[in-house]
């Protein structure tokens, strides 16, 4: 034991007499297998440089995209996604949530529709930089929704063919950024298992307040299960009249960890939503308050008109 104490004493004396330059490794220099962290000021400079290099594309959606219209805030779908945005932002204030996977149990339940519109709703807030990333390498759709090219994108960056800023586009002068899927790959799951995927997902929150991932369905590919373990949370999209209780149960059980933030129900009847929001916004519109002291019967007629519309299912991607 005396020899052990003597060795420890000599080690402490040697460390005390070591010059400061030798005791603390420089940034990027190796010392005992570890690298000192990059200063916060330098990280901020790198982030700003990446954002300045991102290419800007015009905001031009396809006719089948069914994206919410920022210029018509009183429409029912817009209000629903603003409600979802408020709940997520409240959760973010309680815990660090910046990367979110949007998925569904099966195809054609509206996951891409929900991911794109949630990203649009988040981007409407001042300074709320939002990235919509298409991680559905099997059936990508984000590039079609915003009428841009599929490549260069995520797969190109993960294979080392391009730099990060080349895989991202900024939509007009808004706070919305999109990252298309990139060129087709033979085995998407193998690509998602690369170390570069985790490094990228850990890096993106330094650039964006929200990173929303559109991923394949849970019960048809293992991609979403893997992505959920790399992100802060998962949102499950189900469709009324299509998704079964059994598929929801199996989808929840397939997730490797319990980080489900909530469930989005898609496919509500158009008449139910429009009658509710049309009545409220018409009743409290400033124009009607100026015309008369008491509410005119016009809102009642509008309610009847909206209720007379046929109940139809809302399409989704």
C-alpha cells in the first residue's frame, strides 16, 4: 500500500508542475483520447455561415399538396395546426425537445401532410427557424410538395458527396427550410445506421429550433423505429375510418423507447370543422361589430350553409 500512495503522490506533484499549455489541449488536438469542446462563439459563427450558404427557392406548392395558407389564418386546418404547434412549444419549454419524428402505423394515413403543415405552422412564428427533413427514403414526397428537386439531399450528404448546406433549401424569405431525401439508395436502413446520421441530428438543433422528420410507417419499415431512438420525440398520425386499434397498439409497441409526444387524428369530416370555425370567426369578426351593436343573424345563416355541405373525407398524402 505504501508503494501505491507513493506513486499517487509523485503523479500529483508532476501534474502540479506541468505547464498550462501542455496540461490543456488545444481545440482539435488530441490528448488522452479526448478533444476539448469548441467555444460557443466559434459554434455560433459556424452556424451563421451555414445558414448564409443555404440556397433559397420560391414558395411554390403543388396543387395536390393541401398545405395551410398563412394568408388565411381563420381556416379550420390552419387553426388545428396552430393548436398543435402551441402544445409542442409548451412541451419544449418544459424539456429540451427539438427533433421530432412524424410517422404513422400504415401508409396513406397523412403523416407527410401533418409533417409539412406542422412545419409551416412553426415557421410562421418570428425567429422560429424550422427544418422539414424527408427521411422517407423509400417513398419521399417533400420535394414534390414544395416543387423542388429531390437531389441533392439527405442521402447525398450522408454518403459524403455534398456539404450540409447543399442538402438544405430555404423556402422564400420565410423561417421554413426543407431537406429533401436525396438520391435513391438500395438499402435505406443501412444508411440510417451510419454514425453520420446521429451526428447530423445532434448538429441540426444548433441551426434550427425545430427539426421535423417525415419518416416511413412504423409497421412497414424499421426506419421510423431507428429514427425515434435518435430524436427527442415521436408523433403518431392516425386516420379516422382507416387506422385500426390493433395497428395503433402494434405501432406503439414497436417503438424502442417511450418518447411518444402525442397522436394526431387525421381525416375529420370537413363539415364538422368548418361549421365550428366559421361560426366563431364570423360571430366575432370586427366588421360585424362595427356595423351593429348586436350580432346580426348573418352568422346563423353561415352556420346553416356550412352544415348543408356534404360530409366528405379530407384527402391527405
